[in-house]
C-alpha cells in the first residue's frame, strides 16, 4: 500500500471505528473510491461492532457490574487499538479476532 493510498483513506478508516453508524458511513463513502486501507479498517470496525453487540446481549444477563465493566473496558481497548492503528497509517489487525474479521468480511472492498 502506498503512502498516497493511506493518506487518502485515513479519515474514513478512523470513522469506521465510531460505532456501527460510522462503519456504515465509511462503507458507503468507500464504495465509490475503493480504497484498500479504508476497506481493511471497515472490516475491522464492522467485526468489532457486531461482536460487541452479540456479546453484549449475553453479558446483559449476568446482571453484574464487574462483568459489564470488564466487558466495556475490553472492547474499549480493542476499539482504541484499531483507531490508533488507523491514525498511525498501519494495517494491524485487532488482537484475538482481527484475522477472522478479515476472512468473514473479505467481500467488503
């Protein structure tokens, strides 16, 4: 990936980590230009958002502030890691599930 590609896609890559709405905005804006840097971060952001919602549904049944707080901190760190990766212009997968997100959402270009 060239520096020009990274520079052009950096803003939308950062937006991809701002909730599911930000991911959708980045997806639709990137559908015109097809920036590979932005596509990478859209796949990571979408995977994090969907995993957060799916796990959060089940975490809610524990009715424990310790479990909920641990869950929020864990996903907050993952989102922050992804966003800092986008800001620095790197294509680092998020720990644990990042490689799976790239496989599952490989059709997002």
